């Protein structure tokens, strides 16, 4: 961005230098995956420290269920295109 703006400014020194951000489109499945990752990390931080640093079977099953829910949500979004209809 800076190189392009500086190059443009060299061509037209009478105009001010303008920096414009890149437009990045983030897919809905990426948002769901990022949210589930954040929830997973926060849950691990809370529950493992509460359980005296022991990873129990109950916690493992909970994480598998969370993964299944996020995967199903991603499949539904991709399969039906539900997110694009909302936005």
C-alpha cells in the first residue's frame, strides 16, 4: 500500500499522499471456526486450571462435542448458503 501510494505521489507531486486499506472478505465459515477456537481455548483455560491441571474424560468429551457442533454449523453454512442470505 505504501509503495503504491509513494509511486503515485512521485507521478503526481501536487496531490496529497493517500493510503487506502485493502478490502478483505472473510468467509462465514472462517468466523465460525475462529469463534469455536476461541471458545475452546477459553474453556480449556478455565476448566483445566479449575481441575488442578488434570485433563479429564468429561472435558475431552465436551471438547469433541464442541468440535462436532462447530463442524455441523460450518457444513450447514456451506451447504445451504444461509449466511449469505442474512447479510
